[in-house]
C-alpha cells in the first residue's frame, strides 16, 4: 500500500490567509469599516475566529495586511505591464524618459485610476480614516505603504535636479507634496471628480514652480 502523504500545512495556511484577506477587503467595501467585524471576516472566509486572532490582534491589523497584499499584487501586475523588451521584468520606480512632466503625469494618472478603483478605494479610505484616530495604525500605514511610494518620487525629483530640470534649492520631499497633496485632498473630500485631466494640471502647475528661474 502506498504511504499516505501528509497534508501541506503551509499551503493550507496560505489559502486561509488569502481567504481572510479577501473576506476583509470584501466586507469593508460592502458594509464599511465600522460594521466590519472579526466574526464577519471569519464567517466570510470560512475559518474560525481563533484562526484570525492567532495571526492578527485586531480587524485593523487584518485589513492592513490584506491591503498591503492587494497593493503588492497590483504593483506587480502594473510592473509586468510596464516591462521593457522581452524580459518581462517590471520597470522599477518612476520612469525617467528625460521629460519630467510626462513621467509624473504617467504616474499620477495611474494613481487616479487606483484611487477610483472600487476594490482599492474602500479599504484605502478605511485605513486612512482609522489611522487618524489610531496613531499606531497610522504610523504603520505610512511606514509600510506610503513611505516606499513617496521614496520613488524623491528619487525621480533628485534625478531631475541633477539634469537641471528642478532648482537645486528645492527639497524633493516638499516638491512631491505639491503633486500628491492636491490629489489626495480632492479624493478625500470628494469635492470634484478625480480625473486624468486634473492630474495633468497638477503636474503642469508643480513642474512650472519647480523649474529653474531665469
């Protein structure tokens, strides 16, 4: 008789984690952060509540982990689509074609698409709002998600400084806030539609202010 193969516990854990991630994101999209509960996530994922508490201390931690996983997969998909040649490798960071405005417009338009994507919008709003009242969660959100993305802008703006397209006295960290700040302000307050045209306008205004003076 052939020996019975032992079940792969790591594969089962991966399936459970993914099911919990998907359940958390689905619930926060459908009913909002306040009405999302650990019990609801467990029921939706088909796991016991104790399984969730074994891996995460709170629903905020579950949602943070789920959103980071979702954002990572979205970045991989976007990178694969932006690969060059036949290698299929993603192009790292913000493109540097030598045209700063065009490169920034490309990235800000992609950001607009992400913020308007229903799959990403609800968990992003939930984590942003909860991070305001929960300092620990807010710091984790910034450290794990925002800082790595903002660092890409700093790198591209420094390259533009070296090329003479941005004034040497400009702080790249301040400069990137001229790009990201207006976009997030409109998105958070829902004052007006978030569009590619608005992203382009932000870039034109910001790059015009950052350019070397005659």
